[in-house]
C-alpha cells in the first residue's frame, strides 16, 4: 500500500507540478510571465462577469425578471 501512495506522490510532485515549478523558478527574472496562470484566470473571470451583467441587462430590459420579494416560498 505504501508503494501506491508513493506512486501518487511521484505523479503529482515530479510530473503534474513540473510546469508550476518552472513558473516558480521564472519568478526571479520576470514576475508577469511567472503569473501567467493568474492573469488567464482573471481574464476568464472578467469575461464571465461581463457576460453575466449583459444577460442581467437583457432580462431587465425585457421585463421578464420577477423582482417580487415573494418570488421564493422561503421569503414569505
């Protein structure tokens, strides 16, 4: 059983986290390049928020959104 868990450790530490180790070593030379994963996630989150706000405006303009405070049974 010990070999099984050591195999999982080897997989994650030496193989799957190798790109992250490279980015960590790159931090001393270029902070922006080392944080590319963070920049990508921030761009994805910003795009999702803009899409969500656009959809909220569409439903608000169409008047199809139910803004009644008793829309849910637990609010009665």
